[in-house]
C-alpha cells in the first residue's frame, strides 16, 4: 500500500510538472516575466519531487523532498506577486506610451521638430 501511494504521488507530481512546462512553453498562455519565473520554479520543484520519490529510499530523501517543496512554495509566491503586480498595473491609467498617441495631433514641423 505504501508503494502504491508513493507511485501515485510521483505520477501526480510528474503530471503537474509536465502541465507547468506546457504552460511555460505555450504561446497561448500570456504571462509576464515574473509569472513565468514562478511557473519555472514550480515545474522544477514538482519534477524534483517526482524524481526523488521514484529514486532510492534513503535518509536523505526527506531533506531532498523538503528542498523541492521549498522551490515549489517559492514558485507559488512568485506567481502570486506577479499576478498582483499585473492587476495593479492594469488599474493604472497610463499603461504604455502609445496611449498618449491620440493627443499628438500636430505635425512634427509645426512643433519645431524637424524630421
């Protein structure tokens, strides 16, 4: 029963890692740099857990799994920070310099700028 539980956990962590890798590499997922770094950390952490659970059962396994969980938790924290930053920026009235393009109605020569 313990072996079955170990295999199920390893398979689940491996599947989560593969799903995160798909999200990282897919052009359909629109994420920023901060969120992508968090997803990479989570994918590495879940992959390390899966490999470590399938590896030899030694006394150092517990510490290795704890280190991998720390990487997963760091990735989750980074994704949350990236999500919050994205939401804060979305509320900002001036998001990019092209938003001011509509106000620029004078030709370049009239403003004293030669092209």
